[in-house]
């Protein structure tokens, strides 16, 4: 009964649903960092990747909520987000600086379009 009530509550409250799902994602990321640390891989790059994923998620929400950015910018943002999520551990070091710079450029474009400049 409690599970049924909880499911119904989450269906009617999307913000709560997002927070529960993001909690699972954060726990998975922490577990992955822990495993990489035990194995002896560099976890700094992995942490940067997770921070960049979060930054892109925030940019996507900002662009969609402001409704003043054009469709091509949103498409570029979603494509970059998919690229980051698909990065393998071996590609991290080479790709993160470029993707960070692209995120900053997109952020400037979003605020330029929404301020009317």
C-alpha cells in the first residue's frame, strides 16, 4: 500500500520525482568514482565529467525555461550533452577542455539572446 501511495505521489509531483531520480544518479556517480579510485584510475577527470554533465543539465533547463533561445542553440546544447555522457574514460582528458569551453560559449549565447542583444 505504501509503495502504491508513493508511486501516486511521485506521478503528481514532478519536482519530487526529479529529486528522487537525481539522487540515484548521484549515488551511481559516487559509486563509480569509488570504484575507479580503488582500481587506481584518475578520478579527477571523472569528477570533472560529472560536474560538466550537471552544468549542461542546468544550461538545458535555463534555455528551455527562458523560451527566448532559438531552436538551433537548444539542439547544439543537447548534442553536446549527449557527447559528454558518451565519453569513455580514455577520451576524458582530451575532450573535457573543449566541451567546457563550448558550455561557456553556449551560456553566453543563451544570456545574449534572452537579454535582447
